[in-house]
């Protein structure tokens, strides 16, 4: 089973190194140094901590799961440079058009079949995501589900999304045993007071929906616009009586 053999290493922010079936892939590459600032016409994002692993020490990357390409906290300058080194980059259809080259866009529920190095087939499915309130337009985002062909158990990677019916539908369609949730309750005050990624309370709703799944927080620290951190997440899961289902990456 994928959930029995998958290995995940924490790099920082939304970036994790996943290994399964002899394949190695990254989520949302961010490798710039701490103290980097990213100015747009509306707001400036501040990076507070750098990666735990240097991109030079990563080795070969077979593919990248990029939730979206248009925000620096999900794809910073060094991360963007790494994309050309990956075999394929899976992202939104709009993002793939902008990136070109080795980028492939996935629509909601569209599935890609990837041969693994041990002779199996890994399914990668695009999933719905909503980057903030329903009346706000933060651009298209995608999540991902991973599972091996003819195997039921699956891994879910949410991307930047709040809890809403699109995420709940993932639970209806897949037997999720590991849910990697982008949390931190991101708030960029210049664009509004609403949170743009999952709060700890929303992650608990997700945990209730993904019955029995391990909940793995990602993208909850390292940037100045997060309003919740390890402390709030840990405390909320403890109060909800499901702390044993919360798994922090090494």
C-alpha cells in the first residue's frame, strides 16, 4: 500500500519531499533564503525562514506537484528555477500554460498515470481547491490525490485551500489514509481579513471527514502572513480529542 511505504521529509513552508515506488517528488518548491521579500502591486510577502534542505542536496526529482504558480509563498524564485530540473511539473491548467516546457495542467478529477520504477502505476488526480472565501478571487489552485493502481488507500495533498464542499468531495471519492493539509490560516491584510488557507478548526473538520486518516500539517510556518502556527494546531487537535491523528513531519 502507498500509505505504508510513502516517505515524506519536511523542507519548509509548503515544500515536502515525497518518495514512493522509487519516485521522488516535491510539493510547491520554495528554496529562497530567510529574509526574502516579494513585492507586488498590492502587498509584500515576507519569508521568515529558509529551507531545511538545500536544493543542491536534493538529488534527482521526478516530478513536482505545484498547487499554483502565481504566489511566491508556493513558488519562490529558487523554486521556480528548480522546475526545469524535474521530469514533469503537475499544476493547474492556467499555471501549466504560463510555465510551459515540462508543465502539465490537471483539471479537477483528471488523472495522470505514472509508471513507477518498481513496475507499478501511480495515479495522480487533480482535486478542487478554493484559495479563500467564495467571493474572493485568488486565482486557480489544485490539490492532488496519489494512489497506486488497483489499491484503495490514497494520500491527499490539499494545496492552498480552505475547508469547503470541494475538499469534502475528495473524501466521497477516495479512501484517504494520509491527508497533507496546507494550514496556518494565512491572512494577507491588504487583500482582506479572511483566511486563505485552512485554520486549525477547519483541519479538524477535514479530519472528521477523512475518517481515521493521519493529518499531516504543511505550509503553517516560515512566512509572515500565517496567523496560526504549531501551537494553535496542536492545541486545537488536543481539545478536539484527536491529537493521536496529528503527525508532524521530520
